[in-house]
C-alpha cells in the first residue's frame, strides 16, 4: 500500500506541475525540474488519457494501481488551462481528482475528489496542497493517504456495485430470491451483500437473518402464544407474540406507510411518539405514579410498564386490584380522532366516544392517559416538519430447505407471492382474533411492498426434496458456482493463485466422477480455512485437506463403488 501512496503523491505533484506550467510557462514553479524538464523536448500539453492519447505516457510511472489505471486529462478552455475539465480519473469512471486555482489564475491551491459526470461536480473531499504535503520531499502524510484511500474506495465500491447488479436486479424484479449451489460458495455472505446494496444492513435494522432447522415453526416465524410470568406472581400466563418475520414486516410497513404521509403528519406522529416515550421514562424513573381521571377527585394508579411499553393501570384504592392495559397502538389511534385537549374536553359521553374510536377497552383509562399526555408532554412543543424516505427491507432465510416449509409459513404462502405484495395479499393469521385494536396488522397480515426475501440452500442437501412446489414457484432461483465467488480468496494474498488452482483442479475431478456434478463442487470458503494453518507452510495444504475437505468428499462417495479409488483421485487432483 505504501507503494501506491508514493505513486499517487508523485502523480499529484506531476498533475499540479503540468497544469501550472502550461498555464504560466514558468520554469520556476515547484516540480518543474523534476517533472517537466526531463520530458520538455517531447512534452505534450493537452490530451485525453482515457482515450489512450500520447499524453498518458507522461504519467506512466505512476498510473498503475494493481488492476486499476489512473488517466490524465488536460483540456484547454479558451486559451486557459484553469478549468475543471482538467482531471485525473480512474479509467472507465467519472471518479476524478480535480484542481482549484487561486484568484491570480497562476497557481493551484487545492485538490478535490468528485464522482459526478460533470465539470461542476461537488467535492467529496478536498485538501490544500500544503495539507497533502506535496513537494515537501517527505514520505506521504496522513492527509494524502486519506485522500488516496477515498479515491481508491470510489472505484472499488463501483466494482462491487457492478458485481452485485445481476443479483439486486433479479431480487427487485422478483421480490423473492433463493441462492443455491455448491457448499462453500459464500451464499449467506452474498445474501448480506445483496441486502447491503439495497441499503439494508443488520446495523440499521433493515436486514434480518434467521436460520431454518427441523424444530423451527410458525410460532417462531409468524406469531404464537408465549408463556409469561411476572415477578412475585406464581401464575404463568400466555401472551400473543409476533415471530421474527411478522415483527420485521411490521417495521417495514411502518416505514412504507410513513413514506406516503405528508411532512406535517410525520412530524405529528414523531411528536406523539416522543411524548409517549418521555412519559414512559418518567414512570420507569418513578417520577410518575398516577394519572388523574376526568373527575378531579379520582385517578388511576400506574402499576407498571409492560415489556412492550404499554401502561398497566388500576383504579386507585381499588379493592379488587383489577388492572387495565393502555397500549401505545390504541392510544395513538385514539389521538388520530381526538387531536387535542379541547377535543377530549368536548366529549360528553366518554364511554361511547372512545368505544366508537377504538372499540372495547377501559374507556376512562384511555381518555385520561391521552389527556394527561397532551397536557404534560405535548403542550408548547414545537413540531418540526420532516419527511420519511421509503427504505428497502431484506429478510434472509439461511438454509431455507432445512425447515418444514408448510409448518413454518402456514397461510403466508399466499402473502409472500411477488404478485400479492401489499394489501392485495392480506391473510388472516391463525391468531388474528387476538390482535389488539390499533395494531398495525389489526385487519390482517400482508407483506409490504418494500420487503424482499432471500433464501440460501445447498442443492445437494438431502432436505431439498422437502421444498414445497408452491414455495418453489414463488422464488427466483440463482445458482452460485464455485468460480463465481473467487473474490472470497482475496484475503489469501500470495496464496490466492495456488488456492484457486487446487480448487479448480479438485472440482474438475469431482465432475469427472460418476454420479457427481457441479453441484458437488468445493467452494472458496473451504480454501479460506488454509489461513488457520499458515504458520506451518510445509503442512498447511495437507492440514486443510485432512481436517476440512476430505470428510466432505467422503460423504459424497460413501456407499458407492471404488470409494478408495475415487478418494485417491480427489487427493491427487487437490495436490495438483
């Protein structure tokens, strides 16, 4: 890497010197003796390097960076070279290093990076020449390294983006995608890369991964009754709890619906959420213990806050100890009907008004909580206008074929169909009658339009046959071959070439074996494990064979004729 930093520093110094010289024709500028004088006889003033014009030869000592090439492009604009059309760019891209001149139009004072296909492209990063340490005769400084790292990342990220395009386009077109193929081809990692290309990661909570297995069921995936037990209570109860997929879809649906709202409505929703959270924090901090009812002499005592942030109340001094739940979802729904304290004050019959808005509940508790929230947490709060951008959400199912698909998905077979994304795919789940009023899926479950599903599976797995045809036709299928994922071996550095040769030689032998084909290839992930044994170069390839590859191959041919012969052929191929 230090080599590239040094090259880039020389390249920048040459670029600055070239431009200042053709602008001023001065032989006193910094860099003239080092960069211009040696080539003065054959010096080319103007040219387009990316079109392979002769000017490119003037930077040939500093233009190559591994598989990438930087081109120099010098354009004269009405007799002046002080133009943004003069730049260094990664070949085949608009990722450029551009100059900025001082007012005298005689000297470059700054260099900046841009990535838009126009001369007026905005800077991504800029440094003064002194900050980059140009012409100081010292090794590259931290600013120059930062400058180069960003410049390089632009083209590397572009290549990664282009490599992902076939997969992302396939997923976007079909909504559901299964990556299948030989073991060790990095299908799970690839699924996460595809999600990242759509802006979805586990860190931003727009990507979630689960792994199917024989014990995984509808309760884990969609919803089910889960046992609950409160402190100091000997009785065990059951609570309806959404599974991983339903919870994920609810989050995605909230974003999808919010993205269609006006900025004013979004701001109101955010203010309400913040006010409610502030109230809950005060309850948990024991700063708030009761909520007054409409009659000033009565109040509701706050018993606790539930695990899902609902308020548990009871009538103060109640002899029965009966509790009532005030859920955020229903309270929010009530607030959409009665948007202020004045609107709540105008209600003459609380029981009827609240029931009409959110159906059966402890109407006095809901009225009192909403009134208390407005009065104490939303009064005189400034509402800032804001918008919500629609985001993509990617749900990854690793080893999708290892679960009992019909048991896990249940009635969701219909709703995950690409043609039935959105309300058109609404289904009534098995516990629909227990869904509370105000919940986002109170009228039925459906997969939002901004949710994408990626499954992964090894197609030699014996459980492949358990994949229901109804499920198969709802997914696009993409085979990932061992040779498709050679970039997985980049971390092996100098070992990469020999690893690829061993892998391809072994896979050729596998295909020549009766009963086997490309689905039985050994993928790059297995060969990455050689790094576990790199400290002993004499035995590392033998160790990789013995502890990671041999056993897999034996399972392929176990029970067939001439097992020993086949294994010997595999080992010979592996050892080249």
